[in-house]
């Protein structure tokens, strides 16, 4: 999807709002944008499609074909670098995802707000903020209602499964898991 970036005027036209409203959305962080050398806002089409999806807005007809090629954004959060590398390598081979990585709960919060993922693969046992706390913070904001959360953990007792439900995660996967099992969970959550 190496398309040109959109201007605030183009976004305003697609959304049937004023350019000022489009700029306000960018300034509020609702639409991820970058600044040109001339200090103008530009928005990648993937970021615009993410915005439309997040706010349940219709995709303009001329962008609908691009939506089929839209790569889902996945944030992988785990303090086990080996596990992160394994998941990352598998998802890179799938060629359907944009990936971001965090190695603890605090870093996950920052990456989450900047990256705006469609799916968070979230380890439960981490130093600092654990997976349940990160999950609760994500679910605490109504704007994140469409973000899917897959908890992963090496602990599989009943209390752990109950806590996963209470934290409002969408699904749970016990470590160790196969790439096939991970794919089944991801496909179910994102499709």
C-alpha cells in the first residue's frame, strides 16, 4: 500500500467535515499523522482506514479497494524476548500485519497509544504492570472497544482463566503454543 499520503482537505472531503475538524482529529491524536517540512499534516492511508474503522465511519468508495489490502496492526507485549521473536517471525511470514513490540507493561501503554493496534498479544506475567493491568487500562477507555486482546501465559490453572475473563480479554492462549494455534486465535479475533 505505497499510496500517497492524504491531506487534511482530502480527509475532510471523505468524512464530509471541514478541514478544521480534520485538523482537530489529528491534534487530538484520533488520526495518526506526520508533519511535512512545510509544517503541513499528512496521513498515511492505512492510518486513515484505521481511524474510520475505530470510529465506525464508512469507508469512501474510492478507498474501499485499498481496505482489502489493509494490514492489521498487532502489538506484541511480552518480557520474554525469545517468545516475542518467535511470534514476530511467524507474523512477518504471514505478510498480513504491521507489528510493534513492547517488553513490559509500561512500554506497552506508550506503544499502544502511538501505534493504535487492532490486536494486542499480551503476556500476563511481566514485571511492573502485568498483563491484567494493561488489559484493564485498555478496556478502561471506550475508544478501545474494538481492539482485540489475546492473553498468553504459561500458567493454565482455573483461577488464571477466570482472571482473564474478568480483565475483559477477548481470548486466552496457554504457552507453549504452536504457530497453528496462534493463527487460529488471531484469525478468529480479527475476522
